[in-house]
C-alpha cells in the first residue's frame, strides 16, 4: 500500500530562480529550498506554472530539480512537474525525475492542439512508464492548458496504479469532490489524493475534501497557509476563513502590479529574507518602478497577517 500521507498538507509551487543574466541560479534554488524547509511546509512542487516551465529548456528544468533535490531529499516531499508540449521531452524529464529520487511526477495535458482523450491518456501513461517506480499526479488546469480533466479521462487513467492524485486548479470546488469520489471508488478510502490548486479557495477546497494544497503564492507567505491548514484540521473553520480573507487581499494587491505575479513575489522574498531569486523570463513582464508602492504595500500586508497568527 502506498503511503499517501506525504501528500497531505501545504506544498508550495516552487519558483524559477535566475541569476543576473537570466540563467538558472543553482544558489537561488538551494536557498529557496532551505527557506521553505525551515518554514515547515510539507513539500514542494517543482517545475510547474509557478516555475515558468513552459519557457524553459528541458536541460534547465533538470538543473533546477537537481538543485532542489540536493537540499530537499529525505526532508520534504518533492513533486516534479515533467510535462512538456511533446511526449519525447516529457518522457526524458520523467526518467530524470525518477533518477534523482522525487516522490512523484506530475503533468498538465498537452497544450495548444485539442487532442482526443485517448491521446492525452497515452501521453500521461508514456511519462508514467518512463518512471515506473514513481507516483504520478494529474495536473488539471483547464484555464491555462485549454483542456479540462473529464471524469471519463480520469477513470481511464485510474487503470494505471501509479496515478495517486489530481492537482486540481479548476475553479469549481465541486470538481474536487467529483475527482475524490472517483479515486475512492477505484482505490478505496485513503488511497487517492486531490490537491486544491486555486490559492484563493484553499479553505473551501480543503473543506470539500482536498487532502492538501499546491499553490503559487504559498512560498511568499507559507505561514498563512500552514495556519489555515492547521485550523481546518482542528475543525476551526471561522479561524481558517479569516486567514483566507487576509491571503486573498494580499493576492489581489500583488496582482495590481505591472510585473508578473511571480516577479512581485520573488522581490518580496528578496526584501523580507534576502533571497536572490531573480526576475521572470520573457515574455512574462518584469517589474517597473511604478510597481514599488504595490510591492511595499503587499509586503506590509503579509507581515501584518503573519503577526496576527
């Protein structure tokens, strides 16, 4: 029986870390990994949307994952997103991820072309076959991938015993219940995991049945999500709700900037903790001087919310 408790809790989506020339910063990756371990998170989700994977060469993604694993292996759960927009590169990244000892691999569906469900299943199963001793997490993010996880596709994928979870970033929270029900029907209670994806609904996702969360703003304010998760585990919904409201207001503030959300968060981490993580990769927009007051206000809001815990 698989131990799925390692996927229960708060798992920040790991940010891409660049040096001054825009290359992967191994030092930045290691520093961010150590920082998140010290904060007490359950694990990290490497190479996903927050990791700017769609703009990186497979070799860069390998380099980043290796740097994470050098600090994280045996200390926290590591899920590596290995999806690329072709099967060959995805299979290569899946093999590499297993070779460095990740707990699970994950993947979005192929983007751009709208493929039939059997082609998506073949794509995911090819990755899983390349990492046969590693758990697999389906990443459902229809608003970006252009393809939604259907119940028929999930039921097809559940024939693969390595499929242990869905990272659900669709906005309807009832999707979490539907995916969880299907997993339980196929595997039994406690043998399938669903992660809440949208950070703005962490509490509602957990309450409806998500086992944990993977999110792009967790790394800049992990204390808030850890506190929400703790309150939910204790049945203290009102307390969790109040922290969710604080986190959402911070997210809305950060999204006011001209610079991409990840550029804002990396700058806040630099100011708060001295973490040098660089900017974001073009064509994602970087910070401009007019973003300064927004960044300062968002940082102050984070510090105030943490102080209230």
